C-alpha cells in the first residue's frame, strides 16, 4: 500500500511541477528559482516521508532547475 501511495504522490508532484513551471513564462530568474525551490522542497518532503534532508535536497535541486529552465 505504501508504494501505491508514494506512486500517486510522485504523479501529483510531477503534474504540479509541470503546471507551475508552465505558469512561469513572465517571471524573472529569481522568481523561477524560488518557485522551483518551493516545488522541489515539497516533492522532497513527500518522497522522503518528511525527512529534513530530503526536503532541503529537493529544494536545492528544484531551485537549480527553476534557475536553469529559461537558459
């Protein structure tokens, strides 16, 4: 049951990330970085069961992706 719940969570996070990045067309690079960090932090928290390391790691990866998305 846990794998099914985690799979659903990953799918929901992926859709949310795509929608939020699609809505960032007029944003500055700093705003993109902040949105990416927020989405990544939530994703990291969900995927690791609330682990602080997972949350911070997700935020870092999301911030980098958000920053690089328009290059």
